[in-house]
C-alpha cells in the first residue's frame, strides 16, 4: 500500500458498499457486527436494550458507506478507528434523540466529529478492541476458505491444526494415509495464507494494520520453516475468538 492511499482491495470493497451491494453489506455485518454490538452495549451502560443495540449496530454499518467520503488516508486513521468512530456517532445520535423526546422537542442530528481521522484524534479504542477487530478479520478469512474449499481438505486442517489432533490419528479417523494428510494440510495452509493476507488488506487503512498479521505470526510469505509457526498462531487466534464468543452474553 502506498502511504496515504487505500489499497485496491479496500477501495473496491468500499465501492461495493456505496453501491449498496447486499453481499458486501452482509460480509461487513457478519465480520464486525458482533464487535459493534459489544461496544454499543458497553457504552450504553444499561440505558439501551438488546433490540436497540441491534438497530444501532446496523445503523453504524449503514453510516460507514457515506462516511468514507470524509476519510482522509493522509491523516493516518486506522480502519478499526473509523469503525469505532461511526459507532460512537450513531450511539450519540440515539442518546440525543431520547433526550429530545423527553423534552418534547426535536433535535438536529449531531455532526460527525472528524477528529477521529487523525492518528491521535479522539480517545484510544484500547488494546482489547483492536485485538477483537484483528481476530474478526482472521475469522473471516477462515470462514471464506472453509466455504470455498473441498470439505475433506478443510476437515483435515481443522482436525490437525485447530483441534490439535495428531496426524496419525487424523489419517485413521478419516480413512486416508498420513502423506495425504500432509498434502491436504499444505493445500489449505497455502489458501489460508492468501485469504488472511487479502482480508487484512481489505480492512486496512494504514501500513501498521497491514503488518499486523506478520507481527502476530501469520506471515503471508510461504516459507517452509514458518509453516508450523503460522499454524500455531492461527490456532491461538481461533481459540481466543472461540473463547470470546463463549463469554458473550445471550440476548
């Protein structure tokens, strides 16, 4: 990515949002909807119920397609910061509407605060939020590969890497040879490297975000020596995401 410019993957995806492509909206909602719901519920402090949180998170995603016109990549805002700023703006609007109703008067919608576009603008979203956004990107890549590849191939990878089953046991349980397990494992790993790289790029506005995968062990370069490290890092992220979902309150 050239400094100050969005990548082709990012601009193409934003273009699909602007054109109201249903598949693009579903993809964004599927990937980041849970994070937005969690943040909005946290900020609401009990003042908004689950149904309102659901509505607000959808409004947040709708606001993204128009707010991208205000985004200045030269100011260095991260994708995650953009997402969070729109969520805060949406919640503020809801709180203002509620106060206006209590007073029995209308209120002009609040303007979007553009201080978020600067690297230091607005309040820091926090490490937990940034980690959640990154895990969501990796989960989206995993989901894509699972959908797009042969069922048996992905089952081998899931059992061997995500579930930690020894290769010999995978071969026995699936009725295939150990060399076949290795070949299928390598095939899915290669596809996951590409999918993770593309997904990270699609949802990144900055060089820092692009390099996050490598910093966390998901090196996109297909080096044989790094295969085990890639698998280990991916499994750790997968299990962390699974644990977070398990801890989410049920509406």
